[in-house]
């Protein structure tokens, strides 16, 4: 599959998971600070789920942040490869 396909879906999933995380983290913090642990205890994997979502958001966010720089680097490498033979040909022509 094409990288554009994966980048598009990664960007969409990052956006849609960020919205619930913006709601879940403050609610969880308020419940912990108020001492109402019954809600958190009712879902035993609550903190594990939050940790995994935060990890996914951090990794996908870092990838999406560096994506333009990676594309620019790849584009410059491609252009440098294309330019090298042209420069060598002109040098050889001037030497003859």
C-alpha cells in the first residue's frame, strides 16, 4: 500500500483519539484528586488504557511532526541523485 494512505489514516486516527483523551485525562485527574476511586476501580484497566493511548498519541504525533522534514530530506536526496549525472556529463563535454 501507498505511504500516503498510511499517513492519511494515521493523521485521522491521531485526531480522533486526541479528542477523547482531552476529555479522559482531566476526568481521571479530578476523580483521583477528589478521592472518588470507585469509578476508576470499576474499570481495572483504566490507567493501562490511558497509558497506551497517550503512548500512541505521542508516537504518532512525533511522526506527524517530523513527516514534512522527512519528505524534504527525501526530495533533496532524489534531486541530488538526478543532478549528479548531468553535472558529470557537462564536465566531460567541457574537457573534450
